[in-house]
C-alpha cells in the first residue's frame, strides 16, 4: 500500500500532483507562470485604476471592462499562488474544503467571464446597430443589473458542484493529478458512481458557456450585417475597429476552453501534462492577455498609460 493509499469518505487533505512528467522543467516553467501572474495582477489593476480616475472612460464599454478585470484578478489569485507553491516549494497539500473552495471560485468566475464577454458583445451590438439609443439602453442601472445577473447565474450554476463532490466516498488515493482543484480531476479519486456529477458538469458547460458563445456569435453576425450596410469603407473599418479588443478577448478565452475540452473528451492517448497545460492556459491566458489587448487596442487607455508613465 502506497504512502497516500488510504480509504476515506471525506479526506482531511488532498495532494496536488502539479505537472507530472515535467518535474525536471519546473525551474523553467516557473518563469512564464510567475511572469504571467505578475502581468495579470499589474495589468488588471492598472485597467481598474485608469478607468476610475479618467472621467472619459466612465462609459458602458469600460464598466464592463472593469468587471472583466476584476474577474481576471480573482481567477489569478485563486490558482496561481498555489501553482507557484507547487513548482517552487513542492507545497502540494491542500485541505479538502480548501480544494472545494478553489474549485468553486475557478469554475464560477470562469463562467462569469463568459457572461461578461457576452454582455460586452451586446454592448458592441447596441453601439454599432443602434448608436442613437446607446446611452439610453445601457444605463448605469442596466449595467449593474447585468453584472449582478452574471454573478447570480455563475454562483447558482456552480454552487451544487462542491456539495455533489462532498457526498461521494474517496478511496485508493488522495493525489489529484492536476496543478489545481479541477472538478473532473477530483472525480477521478472517487470510488462510486459519478454519473450525476458528470451529467451536471456537462450540462453546466453546455447551458452556460456554450450558450454564451452562441449568443456572442449571433451578436457578431448582426454587427457584421450592420457594418456592411455602411456606405463608407472608413466607417466600416472604424466600426470593426471598435470590436477588435473584444474579439481578441473572446479568442483568448474560448480557444483554450474549446481545445482543453476537446483534448479531455477525445485525446485519451495525449500525455497528462498536455491536458494540465491546456487547462492552465484558459485560467492564466485571459488575465494576462486581456490588459495587453485592451491597452493596445483602446486609444483612451493607451494614451492614459503613456501620459501617466512618460509625462509629468
């Protein structure tokens, strides 16, 4: 019987394996991980501060960006410190309830990010297809309601997961073959029927993330139809340009999600470290890249950064 080979109904602690097969590269892996975490924290904090202090940015588009930056900060804080602890100090142990808490924050805030990206697509749709009513439709009260709805939907969708996991008996091992507490990785430790958990997890992904992506696609079909009705090529390019940062954020979030899901479902012969690295990308990528995308593509933010750092 191995060192961690016990039988539990509810273990007191679990052990995160990290990135198995790449232990010899941990020193090098910490460089992009740590750099990404620093960029994510500084970049998103910078976005929040700039929008707060710049009155011209108190518009619906930037208020949604504030929500996105806040979500990205929480996602980074929920995963990266523990992952760096594993890579740097071999700090693998995490309490069972701490693991469930981390799982809740990861999945709920990832769903919130999907919801906010959908809200930003609606913002671009109104701005391009109905510009005269933009401010009357997207009032501050409406934006607050959208934010609260995104929060409520994510919490309602994810909060059953920890309870569904907690009711199951754990046995044979308490080693989670992942670098963070991901729902499917935890279920592999269970010695009972997990059909209900699998069905609920799949239904949540389909009816939240997939549905959001479908509505985002519909929004951009309507946006493109409106853009191509514009007589001037310059106006067309300007309209598309206002969507560039949002399109970048969509690609950064959804491409890793789709790839990770596809590899998990169909890549049975893919090494486990590839699964883990892909899963990590959709948690580390958006928080790190969103501030860069919006900083480069949004003139007001770019000018404020240059003004703040290169002039008195």
